[in-house]
């Protein structure tokens, strides 16, 4: 039997997927910052990219409201 998309289990799964995608974006931005810092030989660029990624993640996490 198929569950409808409004069940608590499916909402929890959707929330988990959104969190996983958000953390994956932060991880990719971090690795990108490290690679860019190595390429340009400037550690400030790597720290700046990592800082921006973390601030953006926190802003999205704090301003996101549960829909339903």
C-alpha cells in the first residue's frame, strides 16, 4: 500500500533530504574554497569562501519555516 505524501514519515524524509542537500552544498563550498586557496596561494580566499558558505547555511536554516 502506498503512503500519501502528507504522512509524517514522508515529511520527515523530505526534511532529512533537504538537510542532507544543504550540508552537501556547504561541504562542496568548503572543498572549493580549499582548492581555490591552493590555486591562488592565498589562504584568506579559502577562509572567506568557507565563512560565506557557513553564514549562508545558517541564514537559510534560520529563516526556513516549516510548511504544512
